[in-house]
């Protein structure tokens, strides 16, 4: 009987994956009722203006946590109770320059964007929820207590980076989000991991290692000079970087180091292919428990979400045209 129920459930999941992501529906879920045509300037605040008081100390500790996450809450720290991250990455492994580099999932203005709707959980989440989502996925660890000094410090640092931006009005701030690669290309063309491997060997391996292992700094709880991209000590399969489109968007504007949106090194196709290679099944990475529960609404599920026996292989590498309305 259990086998029959499991088979029916699996069948239903596979059938449901035929639905397509609809940006209009996501916009309806995300609507906060705030309308503004104001032109916002991307500005990084001057650290000289951090006040010399309790608030300023928490801002500084928050930045330190972003830059040297592994030193304070990584799996190698001396106090077992402080081992919240499950890998030795730092938050700025993805949120570059302590979360201030444009088009690298920047923190500029982020405090003004929450609470917000999240399609992955089909719920309204707080900034603390978002931080803990990263802790469980990108950091492959566990949630920070909401009342911990570390959670307060991260949020205070993000608040400091967001001062002056209107609450609910930062969605159109240029540079706060990733810059998408060619969405016409990805609708008709699948990513090619074989070509991606060539790109990786030519452009990425010198920093991230021939086997994606990265280059670790000397000493205990001291993180990486260049982070691993697969293996046991990196982001798990529930992280946004495991999705090929999200990874490609990040790579195009930021990698190799020195690349920017305005002066990229890779083409859109090269970023697309190398993202697929990095996240291919043969490159081991930890799984995320209960990932089956992600994106319960099909019409707002990201088209590049891939879970074996739920989505098809096309959801992993494309083409993505039939998954996008």
C-alpha cells in the first residue's frame, strides 16, 4: 500500500512540473502596494561615518561576520556551540566586497526590502528569515538564534548599508540584484557542461582548483582565499547557486575576479555553460533536507529548480522555454 501511495505522489509531482513560471503571478504575490517612480542612486556608505557607539560596534561586527564568517561561526571554531555554518565559506564568497559590489546579490538597500514574499517557501519572510535561509543552504548549516548577537549584528550592518532608501521602494535600485544573462538564449538553448568544463579549466581552475576544491587559507577556522565550488565544504543543493540560471547570472558579472557587469570576461553562453558544469551531478555537493518542500506553487517556481524525480533534466540545464510563460 505504501508503495502505491509513493508512486501516486511521485507521479503527481512529475506531472506538476509541466506548469510554467509566470512572472506576472510572482509580481502579484510580491506586491506591497508601494508605488514610486523615484530614481535611486546606488551608493556605498563611507565607513568613516559609522558612529563610535554601541550601534557602530554592532555594524562593525556585522561586517566582520560577513567577511570572515568561518572565523566566528564556522565548523572549525573552538566553541562547538558557535558552529552554525556547516562549511568554511564566508558570506562574501557570494555577496562580494562585504555585500557592496553591484550585481553580486548586494546588501545595499536590502533592509528596506523586507518583509517580502518568497516563492521558495510561499510565505512572507523577514530579513532574519532570509539570513537563516542562507545559513541552511549556502552555508550548509543551521539557523542562527534570532536573539543572538550574530543575527543582530548582521541585520544592523545591512541596516547601515540601507539608510536613506525608502522602505519597500528598492526593487528598482540598479545593481542590487543580479544582472540576467540573455533570456532569449536560455529559452531555446541548453547549457553544455562539456563546453563549460573547458571554460572552467581556462578561467576558473587557477583559483577554485582543478577539482573545485578552492584554495584554503592556512590555520584553523580561517576560511578560503578562493572558495570551493563543489565537494563537501561548499553550498548544498538547496542554495540559489545550485540553480544554473542564478549561477550564470552571478558568474557573468563577477567572474573571474575583476569582471563587472560593464566589463565582463565571459560571454553569456560561457557563463551559462560553466554554471552547468559546476553544478553537474557528477560534482558532489551536500543535499538539503526537505528540499522536496521548496516552491510549493508551480506558477512561481523558478524554472531552473532541479530535484531528481520531481523536475526533468531540462530544469537543470535547459532549454527553459517551456518552463517560462
